[in-house]
């Protein structure tokens, strides 16, 4: 059961968009859900957010950032190559509904993950303010797509090369202190989601975050993705990936995400030593 | 039965128990007294005609023995290795009273291994296909057996499995050194030969719902989705890094082959002092894997004594031979970690045994003031598994008990028309063979149901 890569686009030096043949996933996937992907017989199982679907064609689009050996390997695949295993759609779909005014905040590859959420929110008639942060203009992704799916888009860059100079937190603070927002939804690096949640907590804006955790089976069987939310243990794979940002034990979660950092480094070094310049191919 | 030397075997994942030689098997089979009313058959959850196959072995007629076993059992090489025969057929063997029971389990394994070694393709007898579609959720022992039985009866059976490899606990739970995956693979091939279809990467309830499968023409369903929810102790510090559920530890090791990292991409981290909480077969498996993954000291930490341990005696002995240490009448109350969130130490309390609890075993009673600490950098929680709620959550009409197990009547019928269930999802975590037995019974009942017949009272 292999899944063909039908399209591959580079969005920036480390972020890629792939279109995969996966009809069983495409037919019922909703915003907020993810797949588990395994490259080949020796591969690990990794979660990837579903960015878009085409039910008629039976395809799904994923956008991912090169991080470890598996995503590096994936970035070396070409159109026409195959991925061995895909399971999905997993996780609880987004269902915050029509709440009124929504502010979406995203950074890094989280910008890709917020796109389906923006489309969902807009389709239900919510007012959507989207704030995205990038280190520099050169690596900013999906600006046009988000402009189309938001009522207002604010872009920040750390170096001021585009949009507002600084972090997403400042425009966020301004927005929620000047006008009423019914919901904040944030996806990005853990440290960013934690900071955003702290800002919105002081202003009393309900906040949802989408967590990205290490997973193995992703069906609630192993508990590797466990996180403490409101003092209770939850599984990102089946209870999430969305949680109330004000209740997440961020420090505990971030520590858990570092469990295999040494092994991930070893795996990446091993991969890079074997496959210089992306000569990796299946078979 | 000969085993790999303990000193050697903790450095590899190769099979520990080496099986009987032909000479040993024939001699053992000849010990059978050929009882007129053999009690052993009643002890077998899948009703193998034990006296008949044992006599075949005694006469050196191994192929006949093979077919005799295969009449009733789809997975003899697996059962011969993991079945607790000492609690089943061998327990009621007449020789068990004053001597030693006939080693029925070893003989079953011998015959199954002979089949593999001699490349025998088992003759598959089945009713002509009548095309009625049946869906089975879960490819563990319950689902595999149910599917095989139904396929033999001519049904068009598809098993849906959420992982990328079939087998359930046979693949992800039981380690390579107890149950080689090559053997599981061969039994899966046999099932495909009977006509069973297996679709992996399909999570019933998420990939498609039961109702959607109904509209595709599936007329009945068997839910063999297993005990796939890890239990934790509920003590402080349990979410520290380095604390695993047994499911996670074993799945990384057995399914994802972490012991071959980085060639196999899934990592696992095992420190030098490992504490395994629990004393069932899963705990023994976890402890023995930890040794093989490089731990210097591995402790089984159990709140009762050896007498109350649920694990097979063979597994406990093999763990001891390999150097696993046992801290009995002990349970953890807290885990402490370092500033990076890694577990470093457990606080433990000693127990004494009091009155029996609902399981019939004497209840552990904590002894006040007996706290002590133990340096541990890896902890594996192997205190049991419960029913995974994912599929039941999508079926609001499915009656569950307080623990989340699917409630079925004596015919394996759930509260939903046409939906049957068996194995761990019904009973709670039990054995491979009891799951197989329930799969077999459910298949018979489902056959009656599908043919519109009155289900015969069992």
C-alpha cells in the first residue's frame, strides 16, 4: 500500500509542500487533523498536519519543515516517488464553530498549519484576523493564501525586512486590548504558543493551541504523546491535537519533546553521511 | 526444553527457547497414557484434538499431527510458544497429578516448527465462497482467528488494522526472543491462503466509520480491537522523561525495531537502572527487553509476592536467569527527576499482604514508615492495559461497562445489531489463546446470525 508523491514545491529553504495520493484520508479529513506517515520498512512513524485535500482526486497536501532524518529524507523525494504508509485522518477536527471574532497567530511552519484553520473559521462567517511571524522576509510562506482566507493579515519579521518589526506578541496585544476577540488560535513553536497563551490569559481571551508531539502508533495506545492539561494527563494523538492553551503544562510538555534529541541528532548525522546532496532514493 | 545460554542471550534478540529435537518430541509424546476420557481437550480454548496429535507425534507421523492441529488452530507455531499450557491443557493432564504433565505445548510447537522447517504448505479446506462480506476490526489473535474461521466457512472477510503491520500484540507486544516475527508472518500468509484480506493503515472509526462500511456491503462486524490503553499508577512524576508505558516500550522495541537504531529510525532510550512496575508477562517482556537494550540493572517492582505474580512461571524463571532482580512487596509512591525533566529516583513503600481482594489474591497493605528510595533512570509501567476508547467513542449505541470494555452476551453479541466482539476489548487484558478462543466462538455465532438461523445455545 504505497502512496505516490504527485507534486512537490519548495516554499522556502527548509519548508516543502507535497501532494500525496491518499484517497482514504482525503475522503473524510477535516481542518485540524493530521496523518501518520512512514517512509519505508525501516522508517519511523511521524505526525504531519493535513494542509489541504482534494476529495475528487483523492489527494492530500502536507507542508512540513526539515527537522530530523525523516523529514530530511522526505524533502529529498521527487514527484513519482512513493511513501510506504499513511494513516489518517487522525486527531479531533477543529470545531470551535461560529464564535464571532477570531485571532489566529502562527509562526514558523505553524503558518502552514494555521491555513486550514483560517479557511474553516472564515467559512463559518467568523471575522478572522491572522498574525504571522517570520524571521525574515525571504523565508515567509503562504502570505497570499492567508490573505485570501483572512479578513485582515498582519505580518511580522524579526529583522523588520517586511511588515512590522518584532514578534507576533506586540500586534496580538494591541489587537486584543483594542477590540473584543472571542477566540485566539495559535500554532507554532512551543515557546511561541506558551508566550501567546500567557498574553491572551491576561486579557481573558479563550485560546486554542495545536500541539505537535512525538508519536508512535498515534491511536492512543502508547502514551508517548502525553501532556498534562488542567492537571489531567491527555494524549495529543486522540484527545488533541488542540487543547486549551491556558491549561497546558508548557514546561512539562517542552521537556518531554526533548526526550530523543540525542538520538535525532545521531539519526540525522547518519543520514547525511550516507546521502550527501540529497542522493537518497527508495529501493 | 533447551534454551540459549542466559549470558549470551541478553546480548541478542534471538529466540530463547530452542524447541525439542525430533528424538525428544517422540519420547515426550510416548509418555501420553491415551486416556479414554482425555481431560486435556477440555482445557484447550480452541478445542484441539490433543490425544490424536500427540499419538501422531509418538508414531513419528508429523504431517498427520500437523493437520490434526490445523483442523482447530490457525496459529500453532504461535500458541506452542506463548500459550500458558501449564494453566490449561497440561494442568488437567492426568500425569500432572503425581508426575509431570505431558509437555503438550512443546509438542505443538515442535509440530508447527517442523511444518516450517520442511516447507510444508498446509492443505486448506474451505467451503466454496458465497460472497457474504464480513469485516473484522483488529488483526490480533482474536480478529485473526475469527477471520480465518469465517473464511473457511466461505465468507468474504476483510480485516482492518490500524498499524502498518498485522498481528496486534503478536507483532508489537511479544518480543522477538519469545515469538519470532518470521513465525507471525508465516501464519499471516496461511490466513491469506484461506482467503482472508488484511488492510493495514486503516483505523475503523477514523478512516471509515462502521456505518460507512455497512453501506459498502459488510453484513456483520467482529471487533477485536484489544486492550490498547496503557494504565498508569497516578503518582506524582509519572510524566517525567524516561518513564514509559509498557505499550510504548514494547512497540518501539518489537514493532519499530528500536534495537537496530539508527538503521531502523525509531529511537528508544534505556538508562542503566531500569524499574519495571508490575509482574505480568508484559512486565517480564519489558524487563528482558531492557536488558538486551543495554541496561545494567533491571528490577521488577511488584506490590505482592512471587506467588501472586500473573506472569508464566517459565517467563519469571527466564527473567531470573537473565539477571532481572525482584523487589517484591513494594510499590512506587512518587518519581523525582532532574532539572531537564528526566527521572532519577523513585520513592517506594513496602507492603504486607492482607485479606484477598476481588481478584482473589491477597491485598497489598502499605507498611507506614517503610519508605525508601531507589535510583532509577528508566521506568516502565506494566501494570495492565485497558480498552482503547477510540472506536467505541464513534459508536454511542455500543454498551460498555464501567472500565470501557465492550459488553457482550454469551454469544459475543454486542448491543448493536450485527456487531460482535471478543478478545481483550471484552475481557480486559488476557492471553493470546483466550482471544483466539473467543474469535472462534464468535465466528460460529456470526455464521448462524448471517444465515438467519437461531443461534444454538452454547
